[in-house]
């Protein structure tokens, strides 16, 4: 399995001046390739920090630093690896890089170290993806999720589903191959219940894709409503600062405002918009048009109404625009006497007072819950679009198999083919393949020849 490929090299730290710059090398016999350029006093010891000098072609000292040698298989890639910690000067690092390139070591492609780690079985595909996610993570939750995935949480979740299907497959295949013999089989009900259980788990995972994207990229949350209902006040209350201008005059906000905030680690781009109404004022009208535009790019909308006054035609008109979008109805000004018709029309509304700041924490929690990000959720792993595609395919096959089984008695061969297909998609998610394992699963389970 473990293979040593041709040596590659890369500068592993970002371009720019820094205290330390790291050069990473990996591949079969990489140390032998570079050792002429390294002055080292002691004998090279695996995974030991050596003080070294890097010598250029003329034998001059290019820099001094620390070198660590990780012989295969105990390295990140599984190959022989060298990490050199030099001074973080871009020019110097480039010179060192060129020195190694001149020794026939190739420049690494993006992600090539991690790709080699995957190919050498040091991690599965999900974990390799998590490395990229971890480096890119820009919010606390994204970071935490990437770390979880790197630790193999999502992998083990998917592996468990795959094992359930393999178990079923083992029964079915044994039924085909050894139908004459007295071996344990599953009833149709048992098969169905196992399939349904797996399907349910896949569907649960599928629900996390949106949230998974949200925690990586953040969400656009737009506040809309007719003039004077308290949108800007709500904007400020959510931000926790007096950012937007608030006045009793309808039509105060003319252009949209954006501010970033994080809700429990989720990056949110909060947008306050101009109150939407038919207006003769050309400036306000442009603002209204921009509000409508913001609506389109919003992942979620907070539709604000004034709980202290009867609803008007404008409220209903705006509601028509948002009702098919992901939205929350916010009944603001709950500190004032309540006009009962508002809640009669919008019983689902959450009551807040933007001015007094009450109900705001509950609103934040509701936003996260609607986004599928509530920390109370049972599933704490999030999938990405690549996983979604494969999981959907797997779910589709399982679903149709359930339907067929419920209406018909199927040949085990058919069940076997469907199961294999469903399993193959799960394997693609983790990047594992091998039909050997199916056989292994049969024999470990049935002790044939006993
Ligand atoms: N009593 C009470 N008044 C509020 C509350 N929220 C906002 N107001 C008042 O309502 C008026 C309008 O508030 P804004 O936040 O400017 O309303 P807006 O929806 O942004 O208005 P436009 O920008 O004109 O569309 C101001 O006088 C606020 O002080 C609230 O929770 N309770
Ligand atoms: Mg406003």
C-alpha cells in the first residue's frame, strides 16, 4: 500500500516576512538528495530537531535553522520527509527552494502533500478535505467542524452506515452462494428495517449540507419591512451597537447597510434595508429597489412588523415577497400595547422589542435553529456539496430498494446489486474502495466450513 513517490518540495509558510519560514520536502530518498547542501554536526536522527546550516552551490552559508527528518512510514505523507525551519525571508526561502529544485526535486502541486497522505492511507478522503477546510476556516464553528472531520467524526459516521449495508450484503450474498446450506438469513422485515434505519441516517446527514456551507461561507441575513417598523433598531440590537440611524420619521434608511457579526461562531452578514413602500421620492424609490435586490441574495429574511399598530396593505405586499423565502416574522415594539390583529394574522411571529433589547437572544437562537445550526442538534457533523451528491445517490438507491421490497419479493441478486451500488457511493465519500471487503465481511460473519 505504502508507496514512495518522486521527491517534491514547497515553501509551507505564507509569502512575506516572518520569524520562521518552513520548507517541506517529501518523497523516496529525499534526504540523500539534499544532504550535500546541509551541514549537520551530529548523525541524523529520525524526528529529532537538528541545528543545521544550509549551504548554497558555492558552499556559502545560505541560512541556519532547524531540520527534522521523518523517515517513511512515520510522516505526514507516509514517505520520507524533511522539514526545514529557516528565517522567514521570502528571498531567502526562494533561494533555498531553487537550491532543492536544482537537485532534481520537483515543485509540489497544491495539496500534493495531503494527497500523498491520502494515497498512502494516512487519512481518508474526508480527513484530507478537512485539512483544506481547517486551513480555510474563517469562523469558530467552521474551525471546530473541520477539526471534528479531521479527527474522523464524519468518516466514522459514514463508515458505520457502510458497515450496516455490508452486513446486509453479507447475508444476501451468503443466501445466493450457499442457499443449500443451513445458514442464518434475514426476514424481509429485518432487511427492511435495517434499510430504513440507514436511509434515515443518510437523510439526517443530508440535512446538514446547507448548514455546512453556512458555517464555511457565512450567511446573508436581510431585515425587511415597511417604513418605521423598527428595522434599523433591530439591526442595531442584533449588532449590539448603534450603527444605523433611527428616527421616528418613516423613510429614514435610504440605502441598505451591511455589518458582520457572528452568532455562536457563525459568520453573519446582517443587512438593514430601506423600508419598502410605494413612494414618489426618487431617492427613497432607489433605496426600495435596492432593498428588493438584497432580498434575492439573502439566505434568510427577518420580516419586521409593528405589533402596536394594525397591519396595512404594505405589510401584506412585502409578506408576499418573503413568504416563499426562508424567513422569520418579527413582531417588534412589544413594549407598547399590543394590537391583537397582528398576531392573529402572524401567529408564528416572534415578539421582540428592539428598543429595549428584549426577545433578541431568543431571536438569535431561532435564527440558528432555522439555519440548522442550533447547538442542540443531535448531528454535529456537517457535509459538503460533494458529499451531498454521493449521499443523495446512495439514498435514492436505498429508497427504491425499499419500495421494491415492500411491493414485491425480489431475487437476492437484485438486492445484492442495489446494495453494492448504495455502498459504492458511501465509499466514494470516504475515498475507500475494495470488493474484497465484502468477502471478508461474509467469512468473518459466518465461519463457513466449520
Ligand atoms: N416603543 C418602541 N419603539 C421602537 C422600537 N423599535 C423601534 N422603535 C421606534 O420606531 C421608530 C422607527 O425606528 P427605525 O428603527 O428607524 O425604523 P425603520 O424600520 O428602520 O424605519 P425606516 O428606516 O424609515 O424604514 C423610531 O422612533 C424608533 O425609536 C421598539 O421596540 N419599541
Ligand atoms: Mg431604518
